[in-house]
C-alpha cells in the first residue's frame, strides 16, 4: 500500500505541476497578445489564434468567425486607433480539459481625450503542441454596480490619513466618506519649509450616465479639474483634465498602485500643458498615518 500511495502521490504532484506550468504558459500567451496589440503589430496577430477562432462582442452582437477575418478586423482597428494602450487583468483560469482552458478577466482601453473603456471577457484557449492558442473571445460590458457605495467599494481601503514626505515637501492627505457613502472626499495640503503652499479638495463618485468612477478637484490657487477612474489589477488610472490658475489646460494620467493596506505609490504620466508634452513626475510612496488610538488599542 505504501508503494502504491507513493506512486499515486507522485502522479498527483506531476499533474499539479503540469497544471501550474500550463497556467503560466496561458498567462504568458495572453500577455504577449496584449503586447502585440499595443505594438500595433497586426502581422503577428494570426499566430495567437486557431484557424476557426471566433470573436464575439455581446454588446453589439457582432460575431467574427475565422482567423483570417479576425486578423483583418484587428488590422483595420489598429490602423484607425491612434495612440492607445490596452491592458488586461486575468481574474481566473479554469482547465476544462488537459488541452482546453477558460480565462475570465477584464480589459482596459485608454485613448487620448476619452474616458478609459473597461470590458469583461471570457476566452477559450486550446493547446497546440507547446503553445496555447485563442479559440474564442467573448467581450461584454462589465456588470454595473447597484449603488454608488458598491461602485466605490474597491476604494474603501483608502479611507484614513496618509502622508508623503520628501526633503522639501510634505503632502498630507485624508480620505473619508460622505453620508450613506454616496461620495468619497479627499482633502490634502502641500507644506514646504516656509508653510502650507496649497490645499485642495477632491470629490470622488460614481457617474451612472458614463458608467464610471469620476473625480472633481478644486485647489486653493484657483485651479480645478475633473478625472475618470479605472482599475487594472492593483493599479488605478485617473485620467485628468485641469484648468490651471492662469487659464491653461493641463492633462495627464495619475497611476496609483496599492502596495499593501498601509501604502500605495503614485506617479503622473503623459503630462501635457496646452498640448505641449511636459516631463512626468517621479513615483512617490504614500504611507498610512496610524492614529494613537489605533496604536494604543493594538498593545
């Protein structure tokens, strides 16, 4: 019995290892596919699809059948896409059989002067030799939240006090809920060695018409702006437009990444002022301020 158990245990280990290897290969294949799309390398698209693959858009009802037709459609889209960035978050991989896998996830498409578009997808991949090929993709709108509180639930970890300190500047930030969690309020102050230089307030809420999280910011120097938020895994993208105090138009994307429950990073990328590109900002780490009450209660 011990010998038989040993053989069965070894088979289980090898089977488990095979599944892990397949999941890694599937993840890599989909990541490579997104990279090809972002590089607008239409010539390589065909190598990711089976000959009889299908692509279905559940929102429009459009269904494209066959690898050649899919490649032709993607080629046309990439030609007219302009500057775009596609990202994908895989939420689950299920091995249907040893050679068929189902992947569920979300994609986020970011284009200039437009709100990010988030879609859910289900993909079936089949194993061909040592490669995993797309056999079908179905895209559909992401499920809409039943309430504003539900829409903002994934941002609840931000509630509290935060600080970002450098040699010359200290930025204090507080996130809190309004009544019924209808909105989240962010207040901040920028302090230098000579005193407080800037304060501001941001209102973050769910826009049911555009079906996205949006923000509205008002600063003590007279500047103001609005932003649209989208999530990609542990990252949040806040695509912002702002009117400066002297009347110019500034735009850029804040990339916020949750590091853990007590820290996150922030960086401003793609900054433009009146259409002229500007240097991006450095990545800064922001940490939670622990209250004395919380620290005392934990002793």
